[in-house]
């Protein structure tokens, strides 16, 4: 790939820091500069070798590639600060979990330089945050979705794609609308549910007893509730239309289970078992797909019982 002279990472946490470490480990970047709100986190990033120097947003605008890895609600201000100082060959890209709002913000702020912006979303992460959470293999064999439209320079798209491929990631393309619908279902809704369950239990009179006896099932279901509240607040608000659609669909499914449990006759108990069996089969097929590359069977098109 074309070497990156200077990579600017705005938001040196798990996502931005891991990109920097991955590109350094592959020796495809000469210098990484970091921009952030917390001097303590930037100092930690310097100590760990995640970045080589610190900078302001305005200074970052002259880098070869600028990666914006902040919560999505901060991106409009960052794009505005970048806009007037952006280098003619600088490529700006992001790691936001929502795309329609980020693209709209970039278009409004960057104006004629919008064609230098490549909207992207690396599908990877952990519940940990900050520069100390970053590690160089985070993106190996993980998907990165690029949602660039026809206005974006083809060269800019290619530079971002090859950058991510250097980390071991696999590139996928889809529209911003399709992206936000898909990730409302498989990422934003699961996070909302995990946060909601832990918050519900933590507010109950017997919360101490509940948490004292919680074990692996609770741990696995709620791991993502340890994530950044600020980041997930922004994602939920930014994608609220698609997220509410998925939430309403989930609520209807919960109503089915509530009805089956209320009646609890033989047929209702069998309906619960059949729903569990369909879910178990789909979950196992998905696990084989991501771990062993097996093709996913066709799902959907009915099958849910009333």
C-alpha cells in the first residue's frame, strides 16, 4: 500500500489507538500524532508508543490521513475545525458507529472538500476505553464497512480501504441508510438492552442480592454494558429512528413470550421451546460463520409464531 507519512488520530482510545498500533506494527506509517480532550490519556498514549506526538485539530488537518475516532456527537465540531485547514491531498475518515448523521455533518462542514471524506465503520471493539485499551491485532479478520458515495474521490476511498486492509481487516461496502438499519439491529439494540437490564436491576431494592448471585449468563449478556456511556448515548440518539424500529420489533416479540407464559398451557410451552430452538440454531450457525467461515443459512421470511 501507499505509505502514510503522517496519520492523525483524533480520539486516541481503543479504536483510534488500535489503528495506530496496527499500522505501526505493519510498518506502513511513518508518524502518528494524537489529538484528544484528556492530556492524561494523551500522555499515556505517548508512554505506550501509541502515538509519537500530540497536536491540535487544526494541526492534524495537514496530515496525510486524519482518522476521527471520537463519539459521533463531537464530529460536527471536529469537521468544522478541520475544514479551513485541510490539506489538498489529506484524506479524512472516521470510525463512527452511525453513518447518515456523520456524513451530513461532514458535508455541511467540509463543503467543497467533502470529496476528501471517506465514511467508514470498523466492526470491532471491546468494553474497555482509553489509550491503554488499544492493541495492534484488534482489526485482524474483522469487517470494516465503507459508506462512501459517488461524490467521494475514488483515490481517497482506495487509500482508506488499503489502510484498513493493512491491519488485517476485510472491506465491505454499503449505503449509509443500509448501514444504520443493520447496526441498529445487531449492535445498537443489544447495547441498549444490556444497559437497560443492568440499570433496571441496579435500581431495585434487592439489587445487592441479584448481583451477588449473577454468574456467567449475566456476565455474557451484559458485558457490553461496561462500555462508554457517552459514546453509546451519542450512537443511540444519532440512530434513534432505526433503533426505535428495532426496539418496537423486540418489544412485540417480548409480548409474545409474555402471552405464552401467562397462559402456560401445553401449546404455549411448546411455542417457547420452538422459539428457543430457532434462536439456538441461528446463534450456532452465526458462530460457525464468524469462527470457521461457514456460509450462513437463509434466515427470515417468517417462522415466528403468534
